[in-house]
């Protein structure tokens, strides 16, 4: 244990509680347990090809996480929430307990209620009394409808196989780390096109990937999701910072999408896909069933396989009949705007070090501010690895400074002047 932790009883106490949290949470595999087996997609698409469209039949294994929930609730009760570590551990424990409750209720409306507790709803207002997440999604969908075909160059439509991307990404990652730290693998059973953990990135075998996909996977999955997990493993006082905690999902996805922005890796099609998922979640909450949501993605231009994969994200773990949804995808735009705002505030206040510390593990934006004294005194370790765009502080500052100024320009007044 860190010498500061040994000398400070409060740090030592919460480090011990975090160790208990880590042990209790390890068996709670939220996304993998809620996701559907690949055969469900195969059966649905086969029937679709025959002209038969019916709600998919999904069965979930019965889960019993009662012991883990009791331990997590006990950990939360023993924390001193006036201490930065105590606030983090207590809130993390409660969120993991909610995730466990969701898994115990897979396939029921209660699972959807738990998802809303964890990830929120699309009708939540954005920061600064802004529009709702759903309204923001509709804005991007409308823009994409006008521009995506016009802006897509022919060379950007060329795709490569999962095997080719595996080789490309493996070379990119080995060069970044200087060693084999993250392994890229093919997975024929993966419904999503890709998934990342600390030391492994899986690509769906048989899928086709664009050049934008390659850069998005590198900067979003590898150099945010995997990187924060790897850096979290360096934390001796708070090893749970290596876990993909439900409470950190919004910041994690926002940070990963922000990384796509900062590296020019996000295209209008990507923004449209993220926005379509948010609208689909809202539709499901309003009563749309799986087939209606599937048809929505089809009408938006996705092929049958992609439409199924997109609709599956909305209904994983919950009834396919509508009225509830797995709302995780509602966090992307909200998280992106929160992270973008946070980075700009850090620039204004000369606190870019907070942006770097955000990569020291999987944490929320409010965590990194509370943890600042612990980073400064060495209780928490700085990130071992940082993405290139964050290592170049002057370039980051330049982009944020321009963003701060550009936001002062009133586009409605400019438009009137041009007219």
C-alpha cells in the first residue's frame, strides 16, 4: 500500500473498503449478461428473409447476486462520505448493487427501471439548461440526413475485413505501447462490431470496417476504455478504478467520444448512429416494441444486420414488447457535452492537469476534482499512459481556446446578416 495510505487512517480505511468493493463487484458482468446470444440475431434474420417478422425470443439465465448486493450495501454504509475516497467508494458500491439488481431481474420491466437509475433517460436536459438529450439527437439526425451522403467521399466508403483490421489495429497498438499490451481478437459470437477490455479488443468476425471505424476503435475503445482500465490497475489505494463501473459510464463514453472529436475520427455517420440509438430508446420507453424499433433503424438507412444489432442494444435485458429500455446509449451525447464543457472549464481555470488525471482510472468528472489533493500528494498515481492528443497540451489548448471563442458567435444573427 502507498505510504500515504499507511500513515492516514482514513485513506487506509477506505482502501480496505475499496478492496471489498472490488471483490464483490467482479462477478457482476452487466453488459455481457444482459446481451443476447448471436443465435437470436441469426434466427431473426433468417425468418426475416422468409418474410416472417416476429418479436425475438430471448431467455436469460437466472442470476443470484444477493450476497454481492449485501456486501456492497455494507461497504457503502461503512464509508465516510465527507472524505473524497469515501464518497467515491460509497457511490460506486451503491451503483454496483443497482447493476446486480438489474441482472437479477433480466427480462422484466424492473430491469428497465434499474437501467434508468444507472444511465438516465433521453428526456433529461443537457448542462446549462440546454435542450434534452433527445432533442440534441434529433438535431444531429436532421443534419446527417442533409449532409451524410454529400460529404462522404468515395474512398471513405471502402471497407476492410475484420481480419485486415485486426492486423492493422494490432500493429497500431504495439507501436503505441512499444510491446504487446492489448491483444486484438476476432469473435464470431459478438453482436456489436467491437468490444474492449483492459487487455483485449474483440472485433466481430465477418464484419466490414471503414477507415473511420479503424480510427474510432483506436482512439475510442483502445486509447480511452482500455487505457483507463490499464491505468486504473496502477492504483494501489483504489484498484476499483480499473473496473468499468456503471457510475462512470457517462464520463467514460463522453471522454471516448470526445477523443474521436479531438483526433478527427468522428464522422457525420457516427454522430447519426449515436443519435438514432437515443431516439430509439425514447421510442421504446414510449411503447415501441423491438420490431418497430428495428424498422426505425431500417428506415434510417441501416441494413438488416446493423438494424438488428442497434435494436438489440435498446432491448438487451428488458422485455421486447416496449415500454421499457436498456438506456445506456443515452449517455453518449450527454457525456460528450459534459466532457467537452469540463475540458473548456479546465482551460479557463488553468487546470489542464485535471484532464490528464481523468485518465488515471475509470472515474467521473466530479471524482477527479475531489481527487486532486490525492493526486498532488501521491496517494493516487498519475496515468501511466496518455493518448497522443492529450500529451500535446499546447495543441489541446489551442483547439479548446478556439472552441471557447467560436461559441460566442451568434449563428442566427450571422445568418440574418448574410441574408
